[in-house]
C-alpha cells in the first residue's frame, strides 16, 4: 500500500500571489501538523507548484514494502528496520500524465531521492515513483504528481549525472581532490606560500611524535552512574580519539604533496598501518565518530601513499577500509536520505565515508555504489537544515560541528561535477547569516544546543569564515574575517583543519575588497530557519544593542530547542536576555525538562506548559521591516503547543525513565494563537506585543531569562503592571510588563530540573564547565481565553526613563517612554493594535486599526491588518508595508 502524506492545509484568506495588491488579507494561518517531518512523509514536488529551479530533486516517503520508513537515527535506541534494504525504487517523469511525451525513466535504485541531472523544458511535468521488493518484478506505483518549470530558470547550470562523476574518478592514484590532474600545479603553486612553509615545519615535528595506542583521551569517574550514563561517559572518554590518531596521517600526506619529500609519506604509512591494526570493535575506534575519523585517515593514506604500499599492504588497507565503510554505508540507503537531518552523518561521517570512498573507487567494487548514493543525496538534500536564506536551524552552537563537511564536501563534489557549490543561493547568503547572528566582537544568538560555548567568535567559526573567502567574493565577508583576524590573531596558526582547503585554493596576492556592515540594513530576516536579527549598529555590535526573534519552521528538531517566539537581547557584545541552562548531554533530565524546553527561553508558557518538542512544535516568521530608527519582527508560534507527538523524542524520555506529563511541564494547553510583535527602537528600547488565544481560559506566563546577570523584582502600585531590573555592569536595564488584568511575578534562580555536569563536558578551550545557577522571571496573568501582553525593555548606558501612563480607555493603553509614544490594545476581546511614534526620530510604526496620522497627514494601509513603518528621509515619507509571507517550505513543499 502506497504511503501518502497527511493532508497539510494552509488556512488562508489570501490569494497565493506575489502581487501585493491582489492579496485579500494580511494574515496567514498555518494549520499543518508540521512543515518539516522527521522522515519524509509526503512527495515533492506536487500540486502543480512552480519549482524554483529547472532540475528539481524528486523526493518521496520511503517504504519497507509494507509501511512507511520510520525515524531511525544515529545514536538512537530505536532499532533499525531490518526490511529497509529489501526495497528498490524507480521513477518516471514526462510532459504528459500518460508518460508518453519526453519520458524520462530511472534505473532501479535503493534510495528514495531522485535529483534530476538535466534541465527540464519550461512547462508542466508529471511524475510518479514505484517500489518493488528484492527478487520481485511486481511494482507498486504512486499517484501521478505534477509541477511546473518556469522559463526564467532555463539557463541555470545543472549537476551532471553520476556516470560522468564516476568517469571523472577513473585513473590512477592520487584521486582525492583531483590530485592526479592538479598535483603538480598544487606543488608549484604553494612553493612560496608562507602558510605552506610554516606547515612543513609543523609536519617535521609531527614525525617525532610517538605512535598512539588505544587509550582514552580523558578519564571520567563513572561511580554511581546509571547504565545509560556510564555508556555515554565511556563514549566521552574516547571522544576525539579518531581525530587524534587520524589527523597526523592526513597532515603528513599533505606535507608529502607539498614537498615530494618521501620522509613524510613513509611516516604517514607507519602511522596508517598502526591505526589499520586497531580493533574496529574496540572502545577507541568503534563508535561512529572515532571509526569515521580512522576511515578518513586510512583513505587519505591509501590514496596519497598508494605507490608506497606492497600488494599485501594494499589488500590490508582495502579490507579495513571496506569493513569500516560498510558499517557506515549499510545503514544509509532508504533511511538517511529520508531524515530531516541525521546529525552525526551530515556533521562528520558522510565526509569520512566520501573521502575513503574516492580513495578506493576503482579498487573496491562496492565503492561506486557508495559514491553514487552520496552524490545523489548531496544533490537532492544539501543544505539539510537551511533552504536558501543562509541560515542553520539549530543555532550557532551546533552549526560549527557541520563546518568541515560543508567546506570539504562542497569542494569534493564540485571537483567531481564542475558545479560551484559555493555559488548556491544558501552559500551566497551564508556570510550574512554569520555576520548578523554572530557579529565579530559580540555574543551570538543565545539559542540551541551548546550556544553557551560560543559567547564570542571561537576558532571553528573564525576558520570557517576565513575558508569561505577563498571561494566567495563578498566584501562584507572579507571585512568580517579581517576583523576576526585583527582581534584573534592567535587563532590563525596555520595547522588547523581548513589548512588543506586554503592550500587547494591558494592564490598569491589575493585581492579581498571590503565593505563595512554599516552599509547593510539594520534588520535581516532568515525566514527558512526562523530568525530575525535587529541591530542598532551592525558595524559596532560590541558597543551597541542587538536583538533577535526566533520562530523556526523546523520546530525543535535535532539540536534545536522549543523556543518559538523567544528573543535574545545582547548589549555591548554580551547576552542580557537569552536561553538558560547547560548542554550536558543530548537528552538527560536537565536537557529534556529544562534546557531544551520553553521554560528556559524568553517566550510564553500556557498554564505553565511548554511548547512541543519535535518537528510538530513549529513556528515561523511572517514579517520583518528594517528601518532607520525602528526595527520590526513578527513571529507566529500558534502551532507550537500541545502534547509531544514525535516518537523519537518520546523514546528519549523513555530512555531516562521520565514521563512528559503536566507535572514535568508537558501537555495540551489549548493554545490556538500566539503572535509576537517585537520592535527595537532607537535610544535603547525593546517593545514586545503578544497576541494570545486558547480554546479555554489559561494562565499565560511571559518569561525573561538572564544567563549571566541577576534579576531583581520591583514593587508595583498597579496590579496590571509588573517591573524588574537586571543587575549588570554593562549599563542600566529594566523591564515593565503591562496587561488589562492583574499580573503576578516570580523571580528566582533555580532550574526546573537541576543542572549537573555529570558528563564533565568542556567549553571550547577545554575547561570543564561550571553549571552555575541563573536568573529567571515569570509574569503570569489570570486565567483568560484571549490575552495581550505589552512589554517595554530599556537598555541604557545612563539612567532608564520613567514610563508614563497618559491614558487608559477602551482597552487601549497610551504610554510614553523617552521620546516614544506607544498605544497598545490590551483587551484580548478587541482587535489587536499597536502604534509606536517617535517625534525626534520622525518615525511611526502601526499594526491594527488605530488611525495613522504622521507629519500632519492621515495615511491608509493598502491591506487591513498589515504592519506599516513610516519614516522621514529628507523631505519625503518612506513607507514600508508588509503582510504575512510564507517560508519556502510552506510555499513549495506541501501537499
């Protein structure tokens, strides 16, 4: 029986048109259970959508022959379906639904993706996929799907078919990095490269190091730990062993290619033979990361040192490479390509396998299938946790774990295909994501696993950004890297993991023009991953105010958190408000009951209940405006609440014997609407306006968390207003929360679940992390079905301003703070409205049905319910009006 996606609907009172004047309503309500599924549950492309390419990748749900393939990820205790390898697929594509005109038919394959490697003619196309069990010619076919190719994409370059890639890899060793073609040029080009010379000195010393033995990298006491904790601790004790023994082999191979000095390759051989003899089932090299690193090192030497191996040694290397490679590959087809992101594979082991595969491509018969699979999945799925906007769903803490694979696999597959993957739209936007979400000299976005490990630009980020400059001509990126090199010269010692990439792409006297980020808009929306970054001064983020709003279409998938409509506020390069808790493990009690949950973030709880963990608990960013004096973002987390539905996450709770019930902060809260408007105003003000609704009366709690500073509550004479201050050496910070009914505030410094560093996790410089208490404030309403919060946060060098209440009438509060006038409708039963006016700034923001009077004139919106920004530019009024706009996944990848 064919598996089809549950119907995903967009409850729209709009026309799906880019013509602004044709759209009937400003607001889009998404009712899909999820926008990204943990494993693919529906085909793409379908329903006559116009695809944004001339050669789309065809994707569909995997099957084991009886039912849809379910989530089975690296590191999960959910057993792998033994039947996923018993299925073969075929695809048919044509210009007509009877599959007669311009028919394209695939050969049989084991995987559920089919990237097209030829440009399709403009117009409508029809496709279907079928599957059959091994040994059977009985094919079960899907329904017929259709899509449209726009003529404007006709001239886009298309990645070549796998047969051309395999042909390019014919020939003699060394095959990796095209060395059998460019090896002499590589040698000559780097003869006078100062970095190459420095590296060769390093390699000379490397040869003096003793051969490693299979011993832990660190010792951690397991006394009193549970069996699961002991398993995790043992893995941690050997974490990094594969790199420690593998990197010297790679580095000596590089030194040989730079110098042709046989001493280097012979010492690489001595070390490669040593690790080839290590126990593939042992603790030191038995898990996916350590074994993958060893596999990559063996591939490096087998390829670069092939001529220095005896026939017997060649067989030994082929055998151990094949054994370790099969342990990775045999668990990939009809599983890995279906997952939204199987983290360990995309982060590291796909790169390990690819390097080893190319090394033995002509010597191990199975290797051609391995490379075919990886090339097809790369062509169909990269980048997995972004689309085109340059962002990465999991935040910057774990983004860096993917950097090496992004760089080297883009280089490798580019070598094979002739496609410059550094020119993909996502790659071209990547520098802006880095610059906006982690400016040099300033803190990052405080969100996602391990964000607390990157309070400033760390080495991996510096090396990655620098590497990108070798393949991109972006003056803002060049300026970003120049600043990092100026501030962190000790990062660039010439022996890091990106050295070889720099050597491959080395050009003497590179011309790197720069442009200041002061020339960029103050605000940028990354809709595909659900981030809006707002900066007072992007060029001096270390001296000014920055704020971020998050609402991710991916939900809290992988290393992402249940932080929809959460915000971060950074000041003078430090995090004032952000996520709290600590990454001790992917899914221990502290992680699942606090760190990963909405309780740890500056967002809303409903009856003290979190948002859902999993892809089902998603949000999105409908709107953003970049102004001169007012910055604006709108997040929608209306679909983020309810019972956890993800089997993957329910299994994680089961592993630690915890039930995700209401006592532990999970359950159905009945939330039906949560739209958060966030404005950053000149002068050090943040304004939040929350529209909240549920299918029953609930107590709404708006939360504030300070990971590094102390919160102190203040008495309020008005029960409808609560105030607190943040004690910091950065300046003066306070917040006031307003509502139409009485509020209660609780300030404390305890986690919902205690943070214990039982796994002895370290920061980025290797120091064991101290899990200190952090400060939290929760401000809670009476039980209401519809509710509004208005929050004003002041972040000042000098004194904060007194917020004056000018009037309260018909639910509308008129407040004045500094130079800003704020009108907000706080009665949840009335139409939501927010208006902010700055007389000195000559700027006005409006949302809702309040009259818009600016510079003595009345202004009308084009569409009711839009968000409008009016600002004076010289003698002219600059008007920006925005309405809801869907992220790409909702535009293109839905049924």
